[in-house]
């Protein structure tokens, strides 16, 4: 099941990349730099605190896929490249969480979830506005449900899989919330025209 989860997760990135390079999506390069740093830091901390190698598959796969996507973005010059003050704050928080691993890797696991949770805010706003694709986020959420069903062991083993699931399910929910909202608005406009 862990392999199936990894394949689904990778498939989501492939579809997202194809949409981006096809022109239907325009990701912010700065945001992806932040995601790459947070993801790599989380993967490193998961390696330090998780017991058992099966739980490491998604953190390291996530980091690898993000870095490949970031490299492809850089090479193709797709998207805009700007680090906002918000992005810089998240990078600072990520650095602080990673630095705390020298003193207590388990505590660092919790600290790194904060920038991870906050980094999704721009994506949530875009999802509500219809800028995200439900197919990709459905695939990622399904992969993370499978990953979560395979998670076992101590609390440290659960924190990253739970956070990742909540983030992806949250964006998927925002996509549907935005779609329903746009449908209601367009229906009310249609009714006013009649």
C-alpha cells in the first residue's frame, strides 16, 4: 500500500506539472521555494524521529517531487519569482524549526508543522477563487489517506502524515467550496436576468 500511495502522490505531481507547462496554471516560484525548504526540513526531521522506514516514503518523495518541479519551473521560466514578506517569514520559521532539531528533534517536528500549515494559506485562497485543480488535489489527498492508514508507532510518526492530509484535504475542500460559491452566484445572476 505504501508503494501505491507513493505512485499516486507522484502521479499528482506529474499532472500538476503538465497543467503548469500547458499554461492552465501559473504557480508562484517564491511559494514553491518555501514549500521545498519546508518539505526538505520535515523530511530530515522525520528521518531523525520516525521509527521504521515505511513512514519516510512520503516525506522524501514529497521533497523530491517538489525539487524536481521547482527545477522545471526555473528552467522553463514559468510562473513569477518573488518572495513576499510572508514567504520570508515562513522561511525564517522553517530555519528556526530546523535549528531546534540540534537540541530536540521531537520538538522540532512540532515546530516545523507551523510553517507547513501557514504556507498553505495562499493556495487556499487560490483554491476558493478556482485557481487550483480538483483532480490533482483529490489524487494527493487519496495518496495521503492511504499513507495515513499505513502509519503506526509513536506520536512523532503521526504528526507529519496527519498535517499533510489535513493540508491537502483542506485545499480540496476549498476548491469545492469555491466552485459551489461561484455556481450559486452565477445562478442568482441568471435568475435576476430573467
